[in-house]
C-alpha cells in the first residue's frame, strides 16, 4: 500500500509505502505526526468513505422474489474508482480527523494506491440481520464462490426495512469481502498516551458527571451544555481513540489475544521491560505491580512515566492483538531509558516476525541502531550466530532488511507534480537499507557527528 500526501502540515509533497515495519524519523515539526495521524484516520474510517452502489433493480428483485444474486467480480472491477472516490471523500474529512480548522486542509490531498490484482474471494461469508430474536434477511457466500446471495428470511409482505438500509448493509458486506483484506486493522499509541493513562479515572469521572449535569440541565442551560460537549470532543481522532481505549481497560482485560494464547514469552519480555505487570482488580481498579515487590500495587499516578507510556501497548498485546494488525506508535522511546529503547526495538522486530505490522515515528538513535544490529545479525554466518548467542539475541528477534521501510522527514529538492524544476520543500525521503549494514539514518548521524567533533575539539584542541 502506497500513500501520497500533498500540503499536509509541514509536508509539501511526500509518498511512502507501508512495509512490515515502517519507520519515519526526523526532527521536530517536520510532518511525522501529520503523516501518522492521516494514515490512522484513513484506516479507521475507510468503510464509511468508500462508495459501493447497489443497483435499484437488485433491491427490486430482492423484494419481489425474496432472493437476489450479486456477482462479486463486477464490484472488484470498480476497486480503483471506489478507492479514488473514497480517498477524495476522506480528504474532506481531515479537519475532523485532526480536530483543526478546515482552512488548513484546503489544498491537501491524500491518496492511497493498492495492488488489487490478487484480491482473494475464496473465503466464506455469512451474515444474518434481524431485530430481537427474529432474522430478517441473510447475506451469504460459499467458500471459493464468487457469488453473493441476499435472502429474505420472512415473508416479503412483512419486510419493512427501508431500501436505503438494505443497500447500505449489502454494500458494507461487499466492502468487507473486497477491501478488508487490503487494509490492516490499526491500533495507535499516540504521543499523548502518558497523559491519557494518568488521568484515566478523572476522564471517566468527568464524563459521567457531565452526563449527569446534562440530564439535570434546564432549557436555559442548553448552550452551556453544548459548549462543554464541544470542549470534551475537541481532540484529534488518534487522541480520542487512546482516551476511549483507556476508559475501557476493564472490559478489554477480559479478552485474550493470539499473543497471550500462543506466545506468552513475548509478554514475559514486555513485563521485563516495564519491570512488572499491569493488573485489573474485581473492583475495576487498575494497578501496576513491580516484579520485585509483588505485595505492592501502584496506581498509574504513582507509577513511573515509562510504565504509563507503555500501558496501552501492553494491554493491546495481551488482550487485542491479531495477526495482520497495524500497530502504530508515535515515539515508542517516550520516557524510556536507552536500554529499554533497545529492548523495545527488539520487541517490535519480534512482533513483525509474528505477523503484526508496525508503524513508528521516532527520534531515537538507540532504536535505529538496535534495529541495525538485528538486521546485521540476520545472516547464516558462524561468527554472527556466535555473537548473537553471546549477546543474548533470540533468533525470533532478528529481522530481514526486506521487511523494513524507513523514511526521513526533511527539507530537500524534489520535483513537485506538474512542475518542471525541482523545489526545496518538506518531504519524506526513503532511507537506504543495506542487508549487511542496516539503515542509513542521516538525520541522526549528522547530530552525532557534530557532537563527536565538538568533544574531540575539546579534548585535543589545546594541542
């Protein structure tokens, strides 16, 4: 999947391709978070934007005969058109995604390109729609079939479902069959996650109190109520998503992910990084329990910033992770000691090897260097196997350079669309990744070289 952006935040024009592990690095205010938020918003809302039109004669046939057959390849042929119209519709919604004035996005374009040549229609599909205990109609597709059948399950005279609703539900089923396999399910940990963790209980309390006050408000108070609701909702979609996730931790904790079921050693490694584990009590209280002091239970405001910054990632891994997901982390190094930054890099590589796609933005030279080590060790050479064993690296952590895409947010000369001459502007530049040497992250190298030069001058300058 390739994403192309124009006039989004600091980014004048840029494009990037999602890999199994995608990294955007660069300085502050260079467009990293804008690219991340735009991608997350698209992956979270594409189903609402993609137009699939069900012909009126199909609905007429369904209501007349009680069953209608749809040829799925007919809709597959329209994928490029549907995608283009969906991206156009999504671009118009960017002010809501970013909770920002619409003027900032007047010239913005967001486009997605997909490889639709190998869409798999072999899976079975079975959906029943009903009211209460009664099923009204079903949408089914047999395994390896390319035909979709919509069948009324009650006498057609008793069907009172509006045509628009029928069209919408059938269209959603087609979207899932055609496009869901092309887009990963996103989970985001925004850079504001530490605040969401520490104020989790306050957010729930304030939300409940607000609803109570709304219920008691008189007509004269209605404008104040609207104002309060606006203030509570005036956040970008990724931040809202993080807050909602934090509010639901007690419910989320009742589920079990494929990692928890099949790879508990990954969760043990995560517990080593945070030095303990999270626990939810029967009274729906959230605590952090240090590994070396298991009799102690610390609330989030009593815990370290590192524990808070990894809270939602920890709950995602244990309770929600699925193969094929896209885990998006804005600054995974947030509040972490360099040693733990290295361990997080190894954890991310391990997740990639388990089938979870990763997307991160980072300022951390430690994370990039550790990933380089994992790339460099991922070769069948005796001395590399010896080094990996001596240094405690697991084979499951080693990663192929082919799985990684790295982009540097920077200002360089590029040729803008429709222009003949190159222009210096903010963009995303693909970094070179060597199978033997790893990632060339010059945005860090320049700073490190400057620091080394100054220190060498201090030490040897007198001579």
